[in-house]
C-alpha cells in the first residue's frame, strides 16, 4: 500500500499534539499541587473545605470528606481540564484525514505521549509537594532545651514561646475530645482536653493538652457511638468508664488544635480562641503528619514516574516503527 509523506495537515496535527502534550503535563503537575493545598485544608478543617463541611453538616447532618476533597480539586483544575478537552477536540478533527496506517501510528504515538506527559507532570508535582511538606516540617518547634513553665491564667501564659514546656492548670478530662486523622494509607487517633486556670474559670478556652486513653494502646481507634448516647457528648467522651491521663510535659504548638475539634467545642457551647495552644506529648506527634504526607507524595511520584517511563518507552517504539515504515516507503518508491 502506498504511503504518503507528511503533509501540511499532518504538520498542523503535530503542532496541536505538542500543545496538547504540554497542557496534559501542566494538568498533572497542577493536580498534584492543588491536592496538597486542599489536603492541608481538609486535615486542619480550615478554609473552603471547612466551609463546605459545615454546609454539609447543616443540610445533610454528615460530611463527605473524600468527595468534597475530590470535587474541590477537580473544580480548581477545571480550566486546565477544559483546555485539554478543547485541544483534544481540535486534534480529533484532524485524525479522520490522511493515510489510514500512518495516521493510526500517529494517533497511538500521540496517546502514549499524552499519558507519558500526564504522569510525568504528576511525578514532578508530587516531588515538589513532598519537598514543600518537608520544608514545612522544618518550621515545627524544637523539643530541645529546658522546658518553660507555663501557668494557665498567669502573665507567662499570655504569649508563650513554642517548644518544650510544662503546663500547670486545671485539666477538665470530662471534656476530652478525640480526633481521628486519616492520611489515606495511615490513620491515627489523638485525644485533647482543655486546660483552665481553675475549676471556676469560665474564660474562653485557649490551652489544650494531649491526653492518653488508658484502655487502648496508641494508634487508630474508630469512634463508636453507644446506643441512646448523644453524638456530641460521646465525641467529647463524657462517659464514666473511660479514663484519660494528661501529658503535662511536652512540646507546645500554637494554633495546633484541629479545626474539627474547635468547632466541636463551639457547637457544645464553649468559646474557643482562634489563637490557641496545644501541648503535645512529644515532637513525633507533630512530625507524624508531615512524615506521612511526604512519604505518600514520594510514593505517588515513584508510581507516576514509573508509569511515565513505561508509556515513554512504548511511545519510542511506535516512533521507531513509524520511521522504519517511512524509510521502507521511500525505498519502495525509489527508481530501480
């Protein structure tokens, strides 16, 4: 069968293919970074994710975190998705013209190039996201040095310095709250209790300490709601058979109380300051999230990089086959 050499239409097809490949690379890169941004919002229960969660609680009495995260990420990626769709529509119009066999290979090559570009973009974006997470990890307070003494209600509790600290105050273990943190591959449970200057202190809650639940080991503990128990009270663990032990010596972190817990106390009738402080039992409780996120984005980069390599190798094979067929066509057309 006679083969034709590249025409002006095919050159236009190649130009659109290059534009489409660039758009797909940018899309993969953008999705990785947008995912990191909204993932932190979801974990901290702040920003747009928190507003959407409160709206869902108001209208449906529940919150779909994964669906919300995916929907918001897709929404903020919509311009690039639309650009890719428009370029692909323009390219598809060209695919119906030209020599069948030659165009078949060009179409396959284009599809493989787009897949390679998308996963390459995800790989680079995931690597950058992992680097950003590790940089944020470096900004955490240190657990070195002599711990500072903080007496809740005294002048030294007005503007404390983050880091090693010992807290003195009245800890209300009856109002302990559980926070389950789900990072896709790994989960954990943390427990917090408010600290006041004394039993009669009714000022807004500003200090919290991490507490240990004595009846279970550290790790992830699904929240179960006993029959006939009120949801908010159970979440706050106002149950007589549970015993908690507070950590009074640890690492102090500013504005570290999860947004879900802040809203939980507020819905229960407590006034919680936005400028709050949390004493964690150790620095590992603070670095855990960053280590897990960096590892997960690293895994994403590894998988997407491997996929880009596989599709790139297949694309090179198709390209070599196209070159071989063009060379064979030229040889067949050459005069004897």
